[in-house]
C-alpha cells in the first residue's frame, strides 16, 4: 500500500516544542500577575470610596426627607478585632472601617446632652435617636490624612478630578493651627477637636468621629459643628492591619459644608 503524500501526514508538537510553549505561557503569566493585582487593589479602594460617599448621601437624603438631624459615625478597628474597643480617638486599629447612621426622633438636637457644652463628651441620648439602616463594614481600608495637593501653579495643570487637582480648601480654610478640623482621619491625635462632644452608640460601638447633617442638608464635622467650605477624608489600602504606604491607590472624599454633597478624587 502506498503511503500518503508527505503534506497529508499528521503533524503534532514535539516534546521540545511543547516545553517551549509552556515556558512562554509561564513567563507571560508572571508578567501579568502584578498588573492584575494592581487593578484589583484599585477596584477595592474605589468601591470603598463609593460606599462611604453613598452612606453620606443616604444620611443627607434622610435628613432632608424627614426634616431632622442625622449623624454619620466613623470608626476604625483592626481586621482581627472580635469585639469593639470603644477607645476614644485616635483609634488603635487599622484596616476595617465601620459606619453607622442615627437620626433625631423629634427633628431637633435635643438628644445632645446639655452637659456636653461644658466639655464633657456624653453620647447622644439613646431614647431620642433611631439607627437608620445597619452597620456598614469595609475591609482593607484606612481613613487617614493624605496631605494637600501640589501648588496649582504646576505645569501642566493636573486633572481637576485627580488627587493632585482637587481643591485645597480642607488644608487652607481657617487658621493653620486648626485646619485639621476640616479633615477626618483615624490617625488624628489632636485632643480637642478630633472627636465629637456628642458621640453615639450603635450595635455595641461608640462612634467618636461624626459628620452631622442638618434638615437643610448641611454637613459639619465633629464637636465644632461649624460649617466648613470643604471637608475631606483620605483612604489608603491595607493588607490586614498594615497600611500599604507604597500603593498608588489613594482616594480623597471631599464634601461641601453648605450642600453636604460628596465628590471622589483618585490618582
């Protein structure tokens, strides 16, 4: 029997060729893994920022719709924490941010104990507030001060929606000695205004850092309750309880004191 012409003979990979293809695939995978890791990190911090901004917006909407005062509390603990530490700021934990929202039952601030006006920090009267929604927990994120943007005189001008191009009001409004009152940070170690005079308790946690929304939708920070032109909170990713200081995935959330509206800035 005659054999088939050579061009019709079946052809397969040799062992050497197969090993070569596998080596190329492994090399490409090694090059792509860091890129995928970076994208995942960017997505996580972006999602965290939108979650926090969403809680703020829901609180503001509730205040407007119900003609009442609403408080958003922020608390940070270690990702390994099994129970609330309830330590006043600066909080010792890192990596897990919790948010809770409460509203005044009667539309006023009467739930704020008058004794707090003397400087004592007394929680909002529990019988006069109602928790709105459930506790929100966000993992692998740290609330911190990320520093002011560079001078706007830089050339070329940065993207106005970026970290570098965002407004610098949270760092320039008011006296320089007290400009930290325009920002929210778990690392803030100022003893006077880094915590509210009116903390509140929700689901076993005591929230000492708060943003209050008025029936007009105005937003104010902590114990001063003075309207700020713009206030800010920065976010950095963490690996467990350790803040990733080398990551470029940094986010700033700014909100207006007059309107209470939030805007997110990214690298």
